[in-house]
C-alpha cells in the first residue's frame, strides 16, 4: 500500500500539476507549436526543392540532394541540434547581437525535417504513372509545365498522410531544443515540465507535459487515418433520386 501511495505522489500529484499548468499553457505550448510550425513550413519548402533535385535529369543536382538527405537522415537529431546550436551560436551572436538560440533551434529542426520531407515528396512524385506525364506532353505542355501542373500535385496528394506524420514527429522532436539552452520565455513543453520536476523533486509536471503532447499528437494521428482512408476509398457518393427510383420502377413492372 505504501508503494502505491508513493507511486501516486510521484506521478500523480495534482497540486504539482496544477502549479505548472499555467506555464505549460502560456509558455510551453505556444513555443512548441511555433517550433513545429516554423520548422515544418521551412522543411516543406526545402524538402520540395530536394525532391525536384532528386528526380532532376542533372546528375550533379541528384548527387547533392542524395548527400544532403543521407547526412541529415543518418545523424541523430540531437547531434544535429547540438552542432548547429553550439557551433553557429557564437557566429549568430557576432552578426545579430542576439544571445537567443531559438532561431538556431528552428534551423536545426528545419534541416532535419527537410531531409525526410524531401524523400516523402520524391516517393510521391515517382509513384505517379508515367502515362500522366506522357499525356500532358502530348497535349502540348512542356516538361516543366507537366511536372508543375500534373505530376507534382498528384504526388503531393498521395503523400499527405506521411506529411502529417512528419509534423507529428516535429512536435515531439521540438523537445530536444532544450539541449542548446533556452531562456525562460522560450521554453517548450518538455523544458517547462522538466524544470518544474527538478524544482519540486516530483515527476507529476512531466506527466502534465506529456498529456499536452498527447492532446496535440492524438488528434493529428486520427487526422492521418482519416486522410489515408479518404484517399484510398474516396468520398462515398450518395445515390441520386433517379437512381433510387429506377429499381422501384423495375420492380413495379415485374
């Protein structure tokens, strides 16, 4: 019984959770969303460029995209964050005078995301049937116009679930930014919960932070499943009144 009470106090101290909740909602949650959204947008733009380079007819462009992707997908995320945050930090301070590592955190997450998103886009584009490109060329479109107007939009549509999954990963990976040090107003969910846990000697603030992460990721997971199902089976069409009336008329004649 004592062990259960100790576990309850360690993980489910409601007073400790209530004390950290305002900081989680006003500081941690906005910063987590900002890190994920900013790096997701930048990563998507760079990822599309990498995807186009990866399927380019130019061997040099393909080689550059391949090397970039292999490096940023092969290294652990925390290694990239530390290299950029600690390595470029002094340079950023000299140029801008800012001591905040926040922009470097966004840069690190963006580089990581772009490598994965680039591969997602490339696989989606290459999954489009060659007949689509040939048909558009037969209609008089140039190769570039065919790719921009026909092939790439279809490829992007096919990989929407994978893109949402990548955004979920970015939300979770934003917790690694604390390695490069953040001021109090820039802390994300994990750092807020971890600081409170360190100050109180109780893990309940981390549980509260974890619940907020779940509030972000679980709806997105169900959104992925919905998008995937919709793309695979399509929207179910409701039968028109004439279609319903036809079988009735045929039955009456019989």
